[in-house]
C-alpha cells in the first residue's frame, strides 16, 4: 500500500471519529485529505479510501443519515448489518433492472418488439 493511501486512511478515520455526531460529506473529506482535481475526482478518491478502510474491517456507512448525507462510522453491529442489507438489496434491484434492459434490447434487436406493434429506432 502506498504511503499516500496510508495517510489518507489515517486522516479519513480521524475525521470520521471527530464527527461521530453526523455524516461527513465526501467533498468535506476530500478537503481534509487535500485531494486535488475536479469535484468528481475528489469524490472518487474518497470512495476508494472508504472502500480500502472497509476492506480492512472498518464499519463505515454511506448515504443519508439523521438528515444529512455522507460517511459515518456505524454505531454498532445492528446499524452495520442494516447498512449491508440495504446495499445488498440495492445491488439485487440493480441486477434485475440490468437484466430487464438486456432482455428488452435483445428483443428489439431481434425483431420481437415489432410483433407487439412497437416501431423500431
């Protein structure tokens, strides 16, 4: 692991621990970490850092919590389990939506859509 990533992980944890009372927005973490670049680049680097921390066993949630959006350390096993279940449910929903899009596209390309009165292109 690079020294830069180690330092980002340490600073991210310190920031999250300093703000146990609220979620910390990604852009705020990016400022603390002094990540250069465009807005989306900063957010992407923060996500990478959070994923590295999760991979090391830190229970860091993301999303909307107590009226604010950002990252926070789970306040217990129950909160962490609920967060993981919500992520899993979203992935299943995404998978089903992708499968439906693939089927619709395949039907349209193969001409099946015309059987039901749909116009092509």
